[in-house]
């Protein structure tokens, strides 16, 4: 490059480009970075693969836009404490049936389920009715409590499974790519589900742990016969207003207990505390041998709410608070959101000292919108 000429950014040394990428914590930044030129895209792809070896990416908070329309959202980075000027197009609904791998779920009055990916030009997958015998004519936005995916349908359109918690009794059902109907699992009052070691694990509000196989090869007409109870309800009884299952960054299965209490005005419920247990599983039977209460998560950070429960190693994400639980408002058991009862309970719980902090401060108008939720913007491989 001649003295005084404009710099040719495409030919910056690779170590320089890599050092810039290392300072970009969010997937959205990497997508924009790789769009500059082919050289930057190549280095960005290598960085993406390295990050994917960490197994987990940092979720972002999907929040209302300043226009407060029900069909647009923006992204908030908890690591950087800033709002990204990206408008995502979403369906008009009171709430989403959670998020997983960048996808959202909605359900209509006939119980048809639709998966939507706002990061991939709003592509949708329409699934059969999850409960065709019980269509919902009111409050159907609340019918799906949570769903999880075995794989990204955009990457493997013919090989993925959707598992959902649905209905007033929080029943379970799943559907494979290409199936014409859902298969229902004979357990209920479930609070959370997770794919772990090739199986689906489920947890109830009183600590029941069960697992089942969604790839067992049974015909679609047959009932699922291999549900296994790995642990009964806790004794002495301990009721969780929300219970979660999370895989730690080290591969352990964690059971997270969330307890609510009334706020200082004795009107609204807010999170009172969390407790985290490591589940020690029998190597052959998979039975829960012991629940070991943890006083520390180490470098791990958990993200729970209307999303697939997940953990990351905070050491990989500057600005992410370790040994903490980032949570959003996800309890909708008693009533739909309205002018009085609005989504309000978001924050950070420090596992070591039991204190609370904030990752995002809800504005008054935020509370009149569908609740904020965690979502992971996908890296796109070219």
C-alpha cells in the first residue's frame, strides 16, 4: 500500500482481523462483519466454527421496538448493555410459545402450531394441530407453554423433532419432520423439557424427573410406551413455581428450582429465590441417584424463561456475569396478561450470595407488550 493511499481493508493481516472478531460478542456482529468482503467472511467463518466448539452461543433478549408495534422486535445484548438497531418481523400475538435455536412458536384457535424464524426472512413451518379435539377460541396464544427442537429445521429440514408442553394440564407431545400428527406422552404437569444424551428429559413442578425417546422407530399410530420415571416428586415435598432442566457447560444435568413470592405491595408475584441441584444419574438405568444442591455454578451462567433452558461459560463471553441465573417472566398459570397483570419479573440471580440484579430495565410500555424472551441469533454458514 503506497504512502498516503486509502487502506485496503480487505487485506488486513488475518491476526488483526481475528483480534477484531474476538471483541465482537454477538452473532449479529459477526454476520455484519462477514458481509464486508470475501476475506473478512472467510476469517469470520473460521471464528464461527471456533465459537461453535464452545457448544453454546450467548442468548440475546428480544424486546419491543420504540414504535411499540406488536409485529416488530429488536435485540438487546446483555453482554454489551445495548440495543441493536435490527428490526425483526414477528406475528401479532400476546405471547410466543417460547424460543429455541432462533425459532419461535405460535398456535392458532384451531391448535395448529407454526414455527417461525425471524432471522431467516421469516420462514415458517406449519405443523398439524397439537390437540385437534380441543380447539381454543380464547387465549390460544397461551396454549403452548414451551417447545424445544432436536435440530435446526433450516439446516436439517427432513431430520428434526419438535417437543412441546401444552394445555392447562401441561401435557407433552412431539412430532418429527414429515409426520402428519403429534404423538402424545402420558405424563403431565410438566414445567420444562430438554434434549440430553439423545433423550428428552422432563421435570415437574414437584421435582418429578422423567425421560423418553423420540427416535425409537415406533409407528406414528402407536402410543409412546417407553416413558421412564427417573425420580419421583421430591420428599419432603418442594413445590417449584417454575422448574428447569439445564445442561451445564461441563455436561452435567442441572435441576433449577424457582420460587415466587408477593412483591412489597402484596399484589404481583416476583421471584424470591432459585436453588440449583446437580442430578447424579445411574450409568446403566439413568435413574436419579442423588440431587446435590450447588452453592456455586463456577463460571457457568444459566438463561431461563420462555426459551430452551441453557447455560454458557461466562469466560467465553466478556460482560456476561458468571455464577448467575439470567431470568425472564414466564409464569402464566393463573391469568392471561392484561392491563393489570403484565410481564414484569426479569433480572439476574447471583447463586453465590443470593442477591438480585438487572440485565434489562423494563419500561412501562414494555410491560404492555408480549413478554421479552431469550433468543439465540444463529450464525449463518455460507
